[in-house]
C-alpha cells in the first residue's frame, strides 16, 4: 500500500497557489481522522504503508495561528521546512517569481524554537531559497550545509530532513542532499512507494487536493487519476515555459 507526504505552505485565505484557507486545512485534518488514515512523522513515512506525513514549506508565521493548534488538537506530527537566511523576514528571496504570490511574514528563531519544543520537527529548506539545480555544485552544497548548521546551532536539535526549493533538483543536487540529510523531499505529485528514494521523496501539494472529500479517498482510483492528470498538466506547463 502506498503512502503520501502532503505539502502545505501558507495558511491564509488569499487563494494563491501557495495558500490554503485555515478552514480547509482543518477540514483536511478532520478528513484524515474520520478516514482512519494514520498520520506519522516524516521520518517514519517509508516504514508506514498507507500512512500520511504532513509538511509545511518556508515557515510562514501563520502556521502559529492556524496550523500548530490544529495539529496539537489532532495529535498529528508535522515537519516545517525553514529558509534559514529569511527567518523573521518575508518570503522575498531573489528567486521568487513574479505573480500573485502574497508577501507574508516568516517565523523568527524564537518562534521556531517554540514550535520545536512543542513537538514539531524542523527541516532545512536552504539558506536563500534558490533553484539549486541552477547553481554550481559547491554553492548548492553550501546552501544545504549552512542552513542545517545554523538551524542546529539556533534550535539545539538535529536537522535530518531537507526540502528542495520549488521541488527542483538534479542528480548532483540529490547526491549532495543524500550525503547531508537522512531524507529529502521534492514535489512530484506522486505517492511514496517501496521504490521511492530517501533523497527524492515525492509529495502531494495540498493546493491540488481541494476538498476534504478528496483527501478522505486519497488512494482511490479517481483521485489517483486526477493527480496523474494534474501531473501531466504541470509537466506541459514546464515544457512550454522553457521553450518560450
């Protein structure tokens, strides 16, 4: 039986591609509970067939208001991936594409220590959120190693997981991540299977899941077909953007 890693970013009502409304997020957690789907720590997802792991990219401050309390209520573990060079700032890194992405506050180090002490795992998401596959190998390695080092120094806990910014990687970047971290996650819109590599774990972006009903039937044939269709569309968009 396949497993799944869910990706969230910001819990806000803007409707942007990185946003999920707080009420929708709660509905997702309720659906997992009612469906009896085991929610496990990211570190255990490959050993939990049929399980789900919950992840948040970037470390938006609205996680404190709309995410942490809901997870505590349902007693669900989660991993928050942190952009170390932008803690306490906004998501205004140089690689941020133009478009309707809201500029939002990110948690500072005190807030990250607070959620870490409450049981939320913190993972690395690079220092400056670049497209790692476009960087020289030594620079990509520094982005990963320096992020991990600063997080461990400031939080006082080991950082074992990494998420590729924008989900983009390359064989060289995945090799580096495999050397530095126990797990690394992309955004492939696929389920975790026995063949999934720990240095390239696929995730399902919650933006594509929509209603709680979809999440409750996550492994059904209609949902799997829908995700395959979305994956195809996303691939076509990437090809067209590269050829433009």
